[in-house]
C-alpha cells in the first residue's frame, strides 16, 4: 500500500488530490488507522507492506517492522517497510 502521508498543505487546489496525498494532521493518521485495523483482515502471521516517506512524522506501532528497500529522491526518502 502506498498510503497518503503528507500533512495538509495549501499546495493543492484539487480535493481528490488532497485525499490521495494527505494522511491527516501529521501525515501519519491514515497509516496508523490502517495498521490498527489490518490484523482483523490478515491471516495469522500475515504481513503488510507500506511505502513510507521521510516526510512523515515518526509514529509508534505495536507491529514489528523491517525496511525492505529505500530510495532517496530530491526532497524525501521513500522506504518499503514490512510490518509483521
């Protein structure tokens, strides 16, 4: 999943784009909610993979996690993270 990860900004004049990129007041709320609900839908010992940005605030979760891959871009670092 590539969840929305940015805090709100005045950069967009398109409400649909806002939904695609804004993840809540700190940018992490959508991801935190997704992780809190994911165990209900995964098989036992299942994993969820998320693309996370260095522009997100750090957040705590009960999931263990490992970075599978990361790439640096002009203004951020993107990571593919496995939560298990």
